[in-house]
C-alpha cells in the first residue's frame, strides 16, 4: 500500500523547489551563459524536481509491486 505521507512529503518538496525555480523563469540563455552560478542554481533546481518525481514514482511502483507480490504468495 502506498504511504500517502511519503507522497505528500515529496509533493510538498516538489512544490517548494518549483516555486524557488520560478524565480528564474525570465532568465535568458545569454544570461545563463555568462553567469555560471545562475546556471548551477537552475540545474540544481531541475535536478531536485526530477529527483522528487522519481522518488514518488518509485514509491508508488514499489508499493503496487509489493501488493501484487503479496497476492501471488497468498495463493501458495
């Protein structure tokens, strides 16, 4: 069974990271090319968003797999 608290925690983190990343939505590619610190901030923000998505999906898939696996083992 999926633990909703874990999903809520990742979703909350995702939303917070997305809000931080939105601060840089009007940055041009020229600015990013000149400012490596800004590039790092944007890359790090994107990395955190992707990581939270993967963590949520992994949790959902593993919970589903465990339920499916448990139903197979109950047959034996």
